[in-house]
């Protein structure tokens, strides 16, 4: 009995195993219905032809497993063909009135249900497909058991405890094989889809690299890129023209692969060579203005790092001829920053949202497969991804008139929710965070997402203004119908001449800042009909005070 059962299981799973071996290229996903349908038809016929009659009068075969799998994955045309094959082979094997009755009932009731289920099966999720397949299997098993028991009663056969046990074991095996078949097929399809996505992403990456290389070649800036050893990997024509007669070799190709010190004899002692050397040694990005031959150049050297481990993998030098723009350089600086914001706004959807959507999808998939006690952490990650996407929207709509949805929420609850993030950030900086929250603080109408962004912006600005052992204090208090949020730091303070410009868009005192953080904070506060004020004392610290009116 065990051998016959194992043989039937192997035959029933033959299409699944063959499908797994066959689906090794992304281009084959179009032939899945025909391939599975054909193999399932062969498997179904083999199951029926190799069936064995047990001691209980039961024909041991799992013919219905490949029939159901082939129909669900092959679609209606394949299901119709499989049904015709099933009828043609099975009708000659019917033995007894009740088997014939059960066969007719199966054709009248089960086959239409199976055909109607195909459309819903194609749209269902992975778990939904497993549930549908198991549901169909249970319906068919019930019909079979009724037919089998009726046959035993007709022949006055004895029904001891062995018969129910035998039927239960066969049913469990049947359901397990059905579930395993769907699980394996879905896993293989998912793997194939991931491979297809990976290939598409690799192709996109190669295309972007080619675009970048062409951009560097046609850009009106002189660009020199070197690897970690200082050998030149790229040198565009503009750089050749700027350096002019100094270059010892006339061909750009002759310089590729050579140390940057071979550009010309004195390069290592001049600004260009020094900036490249400093960048290779890990120094911060540095720009210097230089007058040369009645021209004015801005030379910028910066380090190229591996995005994963931040190791130095090279350096780059960009040389910009600003001779004709000297009189307007202040305005040009502002316009370049505006242009940068415009470029970010134009590309941020594709460059940030798409990877974030992929990350969120995989986190959600991991959450579904994770133990119950770990799902909360995945939920937190997805919330932060959603919040990051919201930040992007706020960044793009900073200068727009926005209408935000508000609902009654607790300011203390939002601060407590952000506390783990703030503590972690402060811990990395060697700083500490204290919360002084008024317990009886009233709730008021707010957009929780924007208030979170307000608090995070103020808190992280405070952290960046402090050194090691700095203290960040977040307080809340209520005076009558006014709620006050205070964010205080023990940093270096802000000079008085800068305080008047803090909330102006694009105004920043940080080399890496965009000047949008506090402008966004002001916009959020104004959306909530509040006020924001700042007091600061140099070498003591700064306090931002935000007030909201409770109605």
C-alpha cells in the first residue's frame, strides 16, 4: 500500500517537478499554461492507468490533483481539454452504479465550479490560490467519500474503524500533495519573476551608466576621475582644453590608465593635483577659486566612496570656467541650487519612490512569513517607509498651497512614538535626549504625519548643532488653550544676524544643507494655525518654541 501511494504521489507531482526544471529563463513565463496543461494531462492519465484497488475496494490514485492543477494554471481552454481527456479515460473504468452516479454528479457540479474558479484563481494572491485549490480538493473528496460509502452500503460491506481511518489518511495525503503542488509552482513563478526583475534592473543600470558616461563627455565642465591608486579612468575633452599646453600627451586615450601625476610635471604641486590627492586621502569635498591666464576657475575635488561600506574607491576633479559669470556669481549660486531642487523634483519619483516601493513590498512579504512576535518590527519599518514617501511629497509641494487632513491626536503620543528613533540617533552621536511631557496635555486637530516631520526636523537640527555629550530636551506644556512644544539643545548657538533668515527657503548655514528643513517646519506650523519662534545664545544653546491653539 505504501509503495502504491508513493508512486501515485510521485506521478501527481511530476508536472510540478518538471515545471520547476523547465522554468529556468524569464522568457518562458508566456508558455506556462500550455506546458503545465500538457504535463498535467499526461500525469492524470498515468495516475488512472496505474491505479490500484485496495482491500477496501478503493481505487488508489490521485488523478484529480494534476487535473485541478492543470485546469487552474492552464486556463479555461486547457481545463476543457483536460476534462475531455478525463472523461474519455475514466468512463471505461467505472464499476458499479454508484461510481457512475458519482461520476455524473462530478461532471454536473464540480466541473462548472472548477471552470468558474479559474478567473478568480488567476487574480488571487499566493495564499488565496492555495486556499482555493484546497477548497476544491475538499469538495471533490466529500463527493468521492459519499460515493464510496454508498458503494459499500450497496454491497452490504462491513465498515469497521479501519475504513474511516484509511479514508482520513488518504484525504490528508491528497490535501498535502495539492497544497505542496500549488506552493512549489508559486515559489518557482515568484523566483522567475524576481530573476526577470533583476535582469531588467541590471539592464537599466547599464543604460544609466552609459548615459552618465556620455553626459560626462559632453558636459561643459572639465572632469577627471581616478581610481583608488590614482590612475586616470576618465578624462573629458573639456579638461584637456582647460589644461591646454601643460599636458605632456596630446591624446586623451594615452592618459587613460596613467597616474594623474603624469598629466604634467608640476600637477602635484598645483591646485588640481592637491585636490585629487586630498580626496584620495579621504578629505571632505573642497572647492577652490583660481585665477589663471585671465580666466577664473572653480576646481572641486571630492572622494568617490562605495555606497555599501563607504570605503574610498576613487576621486574626481571637476573644473568649471566661470570667467564670464564672475559678476553674477552670487545669483548663479542661487540659481544652481534652485536648478538642483528642480532636478531632484523631476527625478525623485523614479529614483526614490520605485526602490522604496520594492523595499516595502519585500518587507511586507517578510512580515507575512515572520513569526507573530516579530511582525511589529516589520510594521514599524513599513510605517517609516510610508513616512519617507510623505516627506518626498512635502518636499515637492513646499511652495504650494496644501490642504491637509487633520484629526484629534495627542502631541505626547507622537513624541513617545518618535522617541526610539531620536534615542538611536542621539546614541550614534554620543548625545542624550530628555523628554519632559505634561501628562494632562490636551489633544487637538493635527496631521500626525506632518507633526512627526516637524519634530524630527527640529530635533535633528538640534543634534547636528551639538557635539559629543550634547543634551536635547523636548518639552510640552499647556497654558489655558495654548499648547507649547519646546525643542532645546546645548549647541553652539546661532548668531543674531542669522536668526532673521532661518526660515527663508534655501537659506542654510550648513555646507550640506538644502535650506528647506526649517522652511518646511514653518509651513507645517502655519498649516496648523500655529506659531514658531526661536531664541538662541551663542555657546549656550538654542530653543525652538512652537505654539498651537486648542479649540
